[in-house]
């Protein structure tokens, strides 16, 4: 990561990232370049979702068993913003997975503070987050990426946007979170089983 950018970005642990988002929210602010009441309300909901995942989400036995097979040291860089709805559903799971592995270090960056990095990892030309980039910690080789959401819902999102160009954002968000609630993190965990097998 350091080799592809001109300045060293500010990076956070999951705990420090959460604390920063909370600190901004307590001041009536959100992370990122844009400030609005809507983003402030979304951030508040996201903090509740993250807290719920932190307390209740459990990793699968299959994920946990992979720790013994991961010999390579990995760095997971995640680009995100506190108002990102998908981030609130996926980052807590990513953090739990990173914590479960002795050879994985999670490093979180705010998207809008790092446009030079974000522009290297666009999704369909857009700055969609969360975006995870996996590097070999020792060789700095880029091994792969993930994001901004599990493929099962990503495909539905892309199809929906194509057929509903004037979509109501509130209805869209409600349907998105219903999917996450029903999925119970099964999709992201299943995807990372295969990713980790490829990266180990």
C-alpha cells in the first residue's frame, strides 16, 4: 500500500475508527467531505448496527478453523466512511475475522481523506465503500480486494439501479438492511472463507 501512494495515510484500528466516528458524531459532525443532517442520522443508525454486530455476530466454525492454515502474514486495508450503510453491516464482521487470525492486521482509512488510494479501487467507476484491499505484509504484494458488499446483494443492487434510475434512497436503504438482517453475515463470511484460502 505505501508503495502506491505519495503520502502515508492515517490508519485506524477498528476500535479507534469507531471512537473517531463517535467523537465526530458527538460534535454534530460526520466523517468525510460532506456534512448534512441526513448523513448525521445515518451515522447514528450505523453506530447502533455496529454495536449490535459487535455484541451478537458470531463467526462460523469454518472461518475460525482457517487460522491454523494461514501461514502468510496479511494486511487488510479498508476504505470507509462513518455514514456508509454497507460499512456498518460489513466492517464489524471484517474486524471480527481479522481478530480471529493471528496473522491478519486490519488497518482502516477514511475514504475522503485518501482520494489517491480510493481512485485506484473504484467499483464500476464509483467510490463505493467499504473496500478491502489485501496485501502480503512482508512482500507488499497485493493479493486481492473485496467490497463494497457481498456479491449476493451487490448483484441485486446493480440490477436495481439499472432498472430504477430515479430510485427512492430511503426505500432502497430499507430493503438493503432487510437483506442484511435476513442474511445474518452468512454471505460475507462464506466469501471470506474462499478469499482467505486464496490468500494464505
